[in-house]
C-alpha cells in the first residue's frame, strides 16, 4: 500500500495490491489493511480516502463503504468519506 496526503483533508492511496494464495483470507486481509489506513487517516485529521489503483475486486472495497467513481477523462477510483460532517470534500 502506497499513500500520501493530498491536502489537509484527503489521503490518496496510489496503489493497493494484495498477493495471497489464501483466497479464503483475502477479503479479511483487505478489511484489516483498509481499517488500519482509515484509523491512520483519522488520527492525522484527514476526513477522506481516495484509492487510485488497486488489484482488489470492486465488491471487496464497496463492502466497507468505498464508492467507485468513474470519470470519462480522469479514469476511475474509489473514495470513502471518513467523517460524515465533511461529506462535501469531493463536491
């Protein structure tokens, strides 16, 4: 996982990749990793995460609340608001 802050409210995850032969544990590993990232973001005062590239199936990221955004010229990414009161960050 490679990530960095974009501004004082948003962290960008440039790449999330998981190689595991244990397919039964794959979803749980993703959940734990993303929960840790979310906790780190909140601890630093960030309110949202944007996942730019991943080899993880969209359904796995959608389950914990990540939303797939598709832009014609900008490609696609996932995003999640960690703070409901700052849900305007992407608007």
